[in-house]
């Protein structure tokens, strides 16, 4: 049995949750998110809480029970407080800057890398070596951070590249004589 799915998701003040057909929509001060509901679970909105109930008692249904509840909780948290991912750039001459609706990256290639900032995502560079990604959709914020990190992942010898702020890079020892 899912332990996560049993707990209802509390809807804070200023957030609206509605079910229209097979889609749950959550609207808050930061934006609006929608989730297509799975046929294995039944979602109800009542008394300021969103409850998820399984339709059967097999393994797949129990998995979707907890997953659906977690997605709903992430949506509610996203439209109220939002999500943040921070990246750190290390390397000689490596830097980032926001120019209009693009993120301009200098990563040691022969050319600058231009990354168009998607809608609903805000990118800020307080320092040339720090990139802060904010948004209300947890999946999109994580995807954008992963795409930017993937342009120059950190290498294990000198640690050059783009990494998450809380990420630790396992360093290798270089060649020995």
C-alpha cells in the first residue's frame, strides 16, 4: 500500500484546484499547472484538500496512487513558492550572462553557446560563474538545469564545467611518472 498516497494534499490560501474531465488544474499566484489524471486513480477536491484514491489493488495502481499524489503536491508547491536550481560554472574563461531572452555561455569552445530561455522559466546570473534558474513547474526547472549542465558537464580531473551548487564531483588523480 502507498503510504504517500494516503495523505491528502492541503490546498493553501490563494490556490484553486479544479477537476475538468480527466485533467486537474491548479492555479496560484505564480501561474497555472495542469495534470492529466491516470485511469488507475480517482482524484477528488473537497474541504481545501485534494485526495487520491486507487481504483484497484494491483501493483501498477498502487504505484500510480503515490505518484499522482506527489505530482499534485509538487504542483501546489510550485504555484505558491516556486522552484529554484542553482548552477556553478568553473574553469578559466568560463562564464554566463543573460542577454534578452537568451542565456549566453562561454564554455571554452570556439564559439559562444546561446541557450534560448523557455517560457515560464526565469534565469538570472548574479555572478558570471553562477546561474540561477527559477520557475513554478518542477519538471521544467529541472529539465532546463539539466540541459544547461549537459552543455559542459564537470570533468573529474580538474573539475571544469557546469555543476549543480550542491553537487560534489569525484576527483581522479592524474597521470603518474
